[in-house]
C-alpha cells in the first residue's frame, strides 16, 4: 500500500511539473496508444473467415449449416448459400467432424479455396499439396457435369522432381478416378476415353496409360483398346524413345572413354543411330548329299527305256515339237532299209534337306554414325587409334557404320564468359559477406563503446552518490562530535558550580543499577 501511495504521489508530482502544452501532448499520446491497442486487439481477435466448402448443393449446405449451429461454430454464407466460410482456426477441425458425419456428399475443394487459405509462411511443399487438392476437386467437378455421372473423385500422384535423378529415371505421374454412375447409366468407350484425355491434358507429364478409372462396383472402366491413330502414335513414340536412349547410352560410353584420355571438357561426341523396327522372318533351305565323300544322294528309283527298229520305212528324225512335226524326214541306207535304236536311263536320288526359319527381332542397328571432335590438333595416327577405340566401344561394322574423328580448337568464349560471370558473382558474394561482417563488427564496436560509456557514466554516478553519502556521514559525525563536546563542557561546568548535586545524581544512578 505504501508503494502504491508513493507511486501515486510521484505521478502527481510528475503531472504537476508539466506545462499545459506538455500535458496536452501526453494526453494525446496516451489516447493514441489506447486506440492502437484497441485496433490491434480487434484485428487479432476477430474471426479470419476462409472457405470451408464451395459449390455445394442446397441439401449439403443445409445439413452443414445445421451441424455448424449444433457445434456453435461461427460461419458465413456466400454465393447464394453454395459457399460456406468459417474461422481459419476451426476449418480443419470442422472438416474432420463433417467428414465423420459423411458431409458434404457433393462438395469439392477447388482452386477458389486456395486463395482463401493462402497465408504468409506457406512452404513450397504445402503449396504443391494445395494445388494438387484443388486440381483434383476441379477435375471431379468437371466430370460430375457429365449426364451419366452422379459423383466423382480424382486422386493424382505427382512424384517430386529431383535434380539428382536422371529425367528418364523419374517416376511418372499417375491418376485414379472413382465414379459413381447414376442408376441405369453406363459410360461408352468414347466417353471413357474423353475422361482419360481430360485428366491427361490437365496434369503435366501424365500419360493416358497411367490413368485408372473404376466405378462403384470396382469394375475397371479404363481398359479400352486404343484407337488406330493412338496406337500408331504410341508405337512411334516408343520407337523414338528406344532409339534416343540407345544413342545416349553410346554417346555417354564414348564420351567417358575419351575424357579419361584427353580430359573433361576436351571431347565432343555425337551419335546417330538408325534402328530397324521391321519384324522379319528368314527361311533357309539347304540340300546336301547324305555321303559328302561320294557327293551324291541315296538312289531311290531307276527307270530304263530302250527302243530298237530295223526294216523298211522311214525313221523319225529331229527333236520333238512343232518344228519336227512340220515335215517327215527319213533316214535310209543304200539298200533302202532303216535302223533305229534308243536307250534312256532315269535315276532318282534322295538328298538331305535342311529347313531353318529365323525370326529377326525388331530393333537391330540399321546404321550407326559417330562424330568425335577433340580440342586440339590430331595426327593421322592419333585419328586412326581414336577410330579403333570408338569402334570397339560402339560395335563398329565397317560395311554399315561410319566414324569421323577431327581435331580442332573449341570455341570457349561462352564458357569463358560464364566462368567470368561466376567468378564475378563469387567475388560479389564475398564482398557482400565482408561488408556484412565489417558492418556487424562495426555495430558491435559501437555497441561496446556505448556500453562502456554507459557503464563509466553509471560508475561515475555511483561514485558521486557514494562521495555525497560519505560527506553527509562525515558532516553528521562532526555535528554529533560537536554536540558531545558541548554536552561534556556543560556537565563539567555544572559539576564545578554544584558539586554536591552532581554527586547526589551519580549516587542515585549507581543505586538504580
């Protein structure tokens, strides 16, 4: 209580010591502080409304509002009652509670919700999650616009990209769609393909074959054959990807081999590969004698024909055919008799027959060209040796492939410029660090000087106070000594003037003790 009274007295003295203008300024300052505190308190305590659900139908909106009233959660309705907003600190709790009640049945979180939930300090990962949720909601809403679909849910998986993984090794995005169809409604193949293309063209890097659609009975609806155009496109893309990967593999192999010899940055390699994707079947038929030493087959049958004629008449001459049948030619001897004799033997042999069907797999190398440039002049002998090394590395076929090796100085202007820029940026960062360090040290030195001066001033003030107290104590001691001396003098004077009375007083003191 004494402290409060003392404080009140000091405040009263402080206020009375001020002039009228100073009192007005102090009053205005106090009023301004109170006003600022009140405004801050209002903004800090008022609800920060964000979107709970949007695009709700009347039934879902009514059930959610009733549930919020039961939970005594403040809310606002916008967009004609289709959008419900609630306090940001309650939004997740409310969503969990409503989800446990199976609400909403048709509402989806969309892109409009992102702007209502964006806040300072949101990380990139949280932003990506919000974007994915919004995209899923927007796609589901779009699919629900179809006549056959009652409700839809879309789940998208987007693997996080990494700088430490090759682009070809990155996992591809995928999506799953759950559809609840209206009673008696079915999706045609064209409509299913439309949903697949809608999602594939809405998500970056998502391929149609990585999309799965199921209905409420667990039936997979996305297993539909590709159209002829899509099938051709898929085949062409697959072949180009195989050819590109093969080129990169060969190029990397040659690059690493030559860089171990000439050093990194001194080798440029380009590989062009033409692959034969035609499916071929080769049939080989080989005939060989059973006994290679005799070089003849096994005798299967023999047919022998002999003709003999002698007597009067004409003997057919010439070769069979129309030419021989035109006229009749006769051969006679001097006596007018004719002789004719013919002998013919036909032998049939069996040979070993070998039949081989070879199916050539598609993807064989049709043509291979390799171009190599070394960052210095090369002799012919060095070029030949490089050609041999590269040929062994890529499986060179002299009848099919071509390897070119040249030696010339690289144009390093761009690399030098980039190097200078990087060096300048490094120096700039170094200067900034030095400036920051020097500024920090200077600030610390200033603080040290100010602190030292304050401590010195404080010490001086304490010394002055101590000296003042010592002087006051000395003065008080001197006054006390003077009073004692004066008292002794008076007692001595009284003892000389009235010795009997003084002796009597002393005896009384002694008796009392």
